[in-house]
C-alpha cells in the first residue's frame, strides 16, 4: 500500500532530479555560451538550482525520518540576483553582442525547462497535504517563474539587442 508519505517522497525525489538536471544543463550551457553575460547568467541559475536541490534533500530526509513535511524556508531574493547579473551584463555589452544560433536555442530550451518545473511545483502545491509543503512549492514556483522571465529577457536581447533596449529601457520615444 502506498502511503501519503510515499507519494510525497516520490514527488520530492522527482524535484531533486529536476534541480540536478537544471543545474547540469545551466553549467553546460554556460561553458558553451559565446559571451560573458550568458556565462554569468547561466552560472547564477545553476547555483540557484543547487540551492533548491539542497532544500529538497533536507525535506526528503525529514519526511523519511519523521513522516512530516518540515518547515523549510526558501531564502529567495525574488529574482533580484539573476536580474542584477542580467542588468549589469547588458549595461556592459550594450547592443553590440555577438550571438550564435546555438545560444538562442539553449536559452529557449532553458525556458522550456523552467516552465516544466514551474508547472510541476504549482501542481504539487495545489495537491499539498501540509501548509508548509504548499508554501514551499508556491515559493519555488515563483522563483522558477522569475528564472523564466529573466531567460525570456535574455532571449529577446540576443535576438534583437537594439530592439530590446528600445522596448525595455526607453518605453517611449517622444522626440522631445
């Protein structure tokens, strides 16, 4: 018979693997990135995935030993760290960025991964047994959404750097 704790442990194991896969992907993509902004941004995302994995491992051990979801806080910065890396990077590069199609493809795959992880965490939060579990998954989902948004900005920047600056940095051109 499968208990509620067994179901929860299976979901946590899935989450751990998703975070491991995400970290590995970001590290590989950072090594293949053609510009310093991409390298830094992807390395920062890899580090955040590793933090998530560590939290899930703590949760897993608590559930395995005590059969209850622990009160684990996810110290999030609401995406400020990733956004800061991106903002500094585009400030340094300006609209003169050289890009390979492979980098754009890598960013698109990363956005798909973040969406998949977001959907998983939202689903787990909705089906949570414990309030601490629900809160944790909702917090993680919000962080994954922030990751996706930064990746979307990076994607837009790579495809059209000058257009990105017009769209994001100068929302109106009044000629005055």
